[in-house]
């Protein structure tokens, strides 16, 4: 039976059994998309990333799958893939380029086991009515604060809903309401200006893994949102930190920056550690397509 190698790592944590678990698969160069997707369903984690030879001027190519679909980009697979590949000797610590569906993304990988990811081009949506978003999260009007919700991202867009810190523990997502609104990616967060940090819960309603304990793409998007809402400075580079996964008993820490010019975010980064958990071989699924 043919097999491919894999590692399980926890991302955005410096200790095991915290952060966001990730499967990183090697030697899958000859697998079709259906076979990769079957492996992602078998691991049944939020994401599985396949490390492949690049087709452009990059260090490697990453294909990222959830149990439901392939993603053009995701943060914790990008950080986890870079650190794990460095540890396996695919390249030395330093500056690398990841090729993925969102384009060529730079990462800085450190021997200590952390990496900084620079997101793709920032996008920012128009302000949204908070009422239906609060309702689908089981929250009340008085739980909303700070600014209007809106979508933002750097390769993968999320809807951001700011709430009181006390509201985070009360969240109960209504999947049917989320589907009716067309909300598939939702970050609900509280903000503290001093220090500049957020506590966040990030949801993918209706997905096999409906809540994420650490979400790099949402961390990047939050910086775009905060600049657009006038909460972080309109010019220059600002640092902020995100605590996530607390309610899931998988605490995570994401250190971020966002650079802005004239009130618009231009670049965002997210940094995190990667903790190895397990490694082995997994059978190659039969070709389905």
C-alpha cells in the first residue's frame, strides 16, 4: 500500500495541545485534488496542507484543504507549513516565499520554531447592520460596541463583529441563520486599546470544525478592519496581539502588525510559534476523479 508522510503540529502556541492543530503532508506530488481532499477529511482538522514543488519563483507550493473544500489561503497552515518544512530540512531559517492560491506570500522563518507571514492585498467591505449578526451569535444589542461590523481580509475575508469582552463566553452560533445571511466566516472579538490587544472567537458556521482556536487569516484581517474603523492609526505601522481559543481550552497567541497609509491598510503580518505533536505515514486514498 502506498503511503505519504505527515506531521501534526499545533500552530500559534509554544506548548503542545494548545493553538490550532494542523496536518502537514509531504510526498504527495502525484496525488489528485480528490485524493488530497480525502486525506483532509480523514484528518478532520480545520485544515490540512500539502507541501508540493513550486510552479513559480517560490520556495514551495502549498495546497490547503478543509474537510469541505480547498482554500486559496489560510494563516495557520501557512505558518505551520513553513516552520515544519524548515525543521525537516527543506530549507534553512530565513526569508522564504510560499506559493498558494492567493499568490506568492513571503514568510520569515526562525530556527526557534516561529514564523512571520505577510498577508496578501488587504480588502475592506462596507459597514454592515450589526443586528442580524448579533442574533445569529445569540447576543443582544447591548453586547455590540466599538464600531460597525464589516468584512476584511488579506487573501481570505472574514466578517468582524466587535462586542464586549463579557459577551464572548455567551456566543451560541445559529447555523441556519448564518447560512441565510451568507456568513461562512465570522470573527467576534473584544478590543482593549491599552495594551492594543483583542480577545477573539472565530467561527465557520456549518463546517466540520465550526470554531477555530487560532486563525491567522482572521488575525491579518482584523488589522485591516481596525485601521478602516479608525481604531488603529491611519498612517504608519501598529502592533497588536490576539488571544484566541480560550473558550475551547486551546489558548493561542497571535502577534500582528498592520501598516497603513491615509487611513487604508496596505500590509499586515501575523507571527506565531509551531509545536510538533506527532508524525507518521498515512495510506494514499484511491483515485476518485
